[in-house]
C-alpha cells in the first residue's frame, strides 16, 4: 500500500494519473515560460562549450597546419640546398677532372692546325716563271731556216734540249707535290684524333650543360619554396608520403633481417651468458645481450653513414673537421669488422651446439643412425658463418631509410594529427548542434503535454481579436 499513496482513485492507476495530470496542467501552463527559459539555458550551457571547443579545435588545426607547412618548407629548402650543393660539387669535379687540361689541349691544337695550314700553303704554290734563257731560245726559234740544213740541226738540238729540261723540271715538281701530299696524308690520323678529341670535349660540355640544367631546376624549386606556394607544398607533401611508405617498407625488411640475425646468435649467447639468467619473469639475459649486439652494429653503421655524409641525423658529426671524421669512420668500420667476426664465430658455435644436440638425441634413441656426411655438414656451417659476417654490414645501411622515415614521419604525423583534430572538432560541432536540437525537442514535448491550455489560450486570443475588430468597425462608420 505504501507504493500507492499517490493514487487518488484507489485501485485505478490510470484514472489517478489522469486526475493528477489534469490537476498539474494549470501549474505546468503557468510555468511554461520559465521551463522554456530553463531548457534554453541548459541547451546553451551544454551546446555552447561544445561549439566553442569545436571552434578552438578548428583554430588549433589551422595553427598546426601552418606550423607543419613551415617545417615542411624548411625541410624541403634544406633538401633542395643539399641537392644544389651536390650538383655544384659534381660540376667542380667535372671541371677539375675533364676540363683542367683543356687550355693545353687548345694550345696544342692551335699549333698543329698552324702547321697543317703552312704545309697546305706550300702544297698550293704555283710553279716559278721560266728561266731567262727561254727568251733566247724563243728568239732563235724565230730565225728562218730557208732550208738551211745547219740551222735546222741547231734548232732541232735546241728543241731536244728544251724538252729534256722541261721533262726534268716537271718531274721535280711532281715529286715535290707527291712529298707534300704524303705530308698531308700523314696528318689524317691526327685529324681523326682531333675529331675524336673534339667529340669528347663536346660530350663533356654537354654533360656540364645537363648538370647546369639540373641546377636551374633545383634553383627554380628553391625559389618556389621561398615563395611558399600551394603547388610546392602539395609536391613536398606527396613526396613525404612516398618517402614514408618506401622507408617503412625498407625498415620492415631490415627488421626481418635483424630477427634472422637475432635467431642466429641467440643460442650461442644463451650458452655464454647463461640460459637460466632472467632480467624479468619473461626476459632472458641472453636475448638482451643478442639485441645489444645488433643495436651496436646498427649504431656503428649509422656512424659510418654520418661520417660519409650520406645521412645527416647528427649535425655535430658533419660539422667536425675532415681529419676527425676520417678517424670516426675508421673506428666505426673497425668495430663493424669486429662485430662481423664475432657473429661469424657465434654462427659456427651455433652449428656446433646444434650438432652436439643432434648427437645427444641420436645417442638416446634406440636405433642408431649413420653419421652425416662431413661435406654436407660443411655447407650449412659455411652458409651460417657467411650470413653472420654479412648481416652486420647489411644492417649498417639501415641509417638511410631511417633518416627518410624520421623526416617524413614529421610531415605524415603532423598531417594525421591535423586530420584527427579536425575530426574531433567536427564531432564536437555535431554534438553541440544535436544538444541544441534535443532541447528544442524537449521544449516542443513540454508544449505537447500542456496542449489543452495552449489551445484554450489560442481560442481566447482569437475571440478577443475578433471582438476588438467588431468594436472598431462602428467607430469607423460613425466617423
């Protein structure tokens, strides 16, 4: 009975509820404006901070995008600057290697060309004028013989002598021209060599021109970066995403190689360090020692790449003197060889441990098996030793994709965070609008509960308005 204290009509809950609702309806109608204001206030109180938070998140996303753009352009500017620096170094190497002997070559070519021109001019000389005695012979030839036998004989003798002298002079000139043509023929190999040399010079100059074109393209890109255009921002972003994908794939491959390396040296380390030593409940000391060796190999490879200026993760190494960089390079290379030798020894030890374990199993077995062929055992042993020696040098190249991954991760991570912040802002804005619409629905639902008093109010207002119009009409007619 205690739960039916509110019932006005005992035993009839529906009728009691209707009576209570009818009693409360005038009070609900009287409090209509207050309830509306309350619901509006609560809706603004909940939805306002949500919309304000959405605006703040959108503003934060814009600020983060601007900062990401600044970082992206700065990294792109640095990368393009390094490209330009390398291209200038390449041009310097081309000029030093290929064009430093060009002045001496040019001087030699000019001298040889001058020699050829002189010889060519000698070959083009005209024959000298006839000697003075030709005039005397001409005068004698004009003498009339008048059938004088003596004169004819003298003339015939002169003619014979002139022909002999002419043939002799013509032969001498022909031999001189033949000697000059032989000189010119001797210069044919030189001309071929000259043509080949000029071809090589033209090829080198063309390569220099191509390198200059690359520098022009990089300089144009550098100018676009300084102008902070949207086109270059989009290009740098796409490039960062591409580098992130490629470097992630290469790093996954490197992780696979590191796992193979770990499996190769974990068993020997368990015998050296102790298989029963645990740092935690699940972490063995031998596994940690094997991982430390792998990390040290990767670190030495990173130092090698830094000293060779292939990567730029540590600017302090690149800014050191040339002598110090060479020392660091040799120290890192020596450590790499030491670690490679250690891993090769551990691979041999692993093969020996596996052989001992197999021999123990065979000795415990009931049926005795034939011992394996030593040659067949030598092949996997050699393969494991070679693999143990090569893997440290392979892990040394992880520094290249690691640098690309780190630099591209800043852009990709920044874009992902901006997108996440925008999504959160959108969700907050949607939630704020939902809250505001929900309270409007509550206001409408409240009005629905008191629809009878509202309907009576509307009828009364309509009747009053009609009565007021009826009273105003006679006044207008009287006027």
